[in-house]
């Protein structure tokens, strides 16, 4: 689903996630306004050592493309002569005061006039001679084209932590959660058709922008192509923060997958907890022994927490569906089949069983002359069922409230 953190507005560049306030416009297809075939967009933050070479290489690359091209350098509030040097080298310079990798690209996308957009960093790590290959892939029908650096990394170009741990883990997780099928999800050189931008609806302004683009492309079922490219040692000082930026990517992946973040863990906890409660409450043996009150309390806690996490996952899916335009086939089928009344009946039935068990305890206590209570096991089960029933009832109401916005 779309990021749940997208509603949090950033107060500054140090905040872990920010949100763009505007969405890039769709491509103008009117015959009166024919733009260049390709726009090369280069984000730039204090890259005066490299930016001239990047701009000249990009301009040379687009000269050989039918329809021509433009080179846009998005100066991300640089404190050196980057903007001045980029302009002198022949680029169109766009000023974006809001710091952030995504902020720079969103500004560049909005200003781009080309039918295609090629993205590349301003640190000399990528060959701009590859631009025609990216354009050729788009001409052949691809809607998003990714570079794959992993088999062509020059010595010293990528830290071992990124090469062997960070990028493989994050790319693998992205493929597991979203089935993108890419080998290098964080490659900074990629290309896309400008007319798919409204469908992507990109929002994040930090480094997680790279992940957002791939996730949204997968969810929109865009035609994604990928081919190997060279990755060179960068010029100047790196702006990446391994752990901070890695966490931003990981957090973004999890927030986009409530099924894996909420539904699956919640269902497992609830099922295991219910199994423990059933076994211990029924006095059955497990692993060759009979378990007591402490195991019962642990199972009850698992059951209650699992139910709550599961309910949060359903609400997250509902929010994504009704407010963010997400589509999830299993959730769409479930919401078409089950209504508020089904949740109320289920929650009411579970709560009623708990109340009946509580009544049995009360009756036993009265029959014994209001003496000491010794039905600890039954009391734990009764309380747990009442709590779970209440959770189901009010979660059903919350889901129904979110559903009021459905079209």
C-alpha cells in the first residue's frame, strides 16, 4: 500500500521521512508543444568537483538520440559553485531548496519536457554513454528501466557493507514483499516514461524515493526492464549514511506491506495463543507434560496481542484502499464478502462465550458460600475471550468508518 508515513510532513532535512506537496503533472501531449525526446535529470548537492563532467557527458549522450534531449541539474541547495558550473556547462539548472534525494527528483520531473526521463547521479559513478541504451529499452516498450550495477562494480566504488549486506538484503526483501524481480533495486541510474508519473504518484523526498519508485511500478504492473551497467568510484565525498538511509529504506518497505508487517505476524500470534489456551485450558499434555497457569497467561497474551495486530493490519489495508487508491486482491474480495454485521456477530459470539464462562465462575463462587476462588484457569480464559471479543467488535466499527470513504 502507499506509505502510512506519507501523512507526516517534514519539518526539516534531518527528519527521517518527508512528503512532497505536489505531484508532477502528466506529459503534455498537445501537438502544438513537442518537447525533446529525453530529459536527463541529475540531482546535485555540493558536487562542484564532478558536475561539469557529468553535464558534458550527458549532453554528448543526448546529441545522438532522435528527437534530441535536455539536461536538467536540480541544485538541492548546494553551498558551493555547483549550480554556476552546471549552467556554464550547458545544463538547465533548477533550484530546489528542500533538501533530499526525492525532493530533487520530484522538482526535476516536474520541469522535464522530454517524453522519457533518464535519472543519474552527479558523482561520476555512472556512464552517461548508457543513456541511449535506456532510451532504446523505453522505445521497445518498457515503462521503467533499471540499471544493474552488482556484477560490474569497479574496485573501491561500493563499500563492502552496501555490496554484500545492505543492497542484497533490501533488494531481496523488496522482491519477496512486492515481487518486482529486479536485481539492483537501489541503482541510481534508471529511466522511465514521463506519462507514467501520475500513476506512480511518487511522494517521498528522502533516499527511500528509489524504493518507492520500484514498489509503485510493481503495484501498477508497469513493464520493468533491467540490464547490467558499470559502476565507477565516485568523485568527491559521499552523501550516504549507511545505517540511517538503510533504515529509511527498510522502514519504507515494511510500511508499504501491511500484510507482512501486521497481518501475518498477527495471525500467527493469535493462532498460537489460541492453541496454547485450548491445550492448557483443556488440561491436555504438550511435549510430554501438563502446563499450568503461567503458560495459560502467556497463551492468552499472545491471543490478545495477535488479534489486535491483525485488526491493525486490516485497518491499514482499508486506509490504503479507500484513501490511497491501493488495490489488493485478497482484501478486495474480503471486503466485498464480509460486512460490519459479520464482525459484530463474531466479536459478540466470542465475548458471549467469555461472559458465560465468567457466569459459571460466579455461580460456583456463590454455591460455595462466597469462599475463596480457585478457578484461575477458567478466569484467565474468560477474561481473554471477553477482551478479544471487544477488540473484534470495535475494530469492525473502525473498518466500517474507514469504508465510508469508499467510492
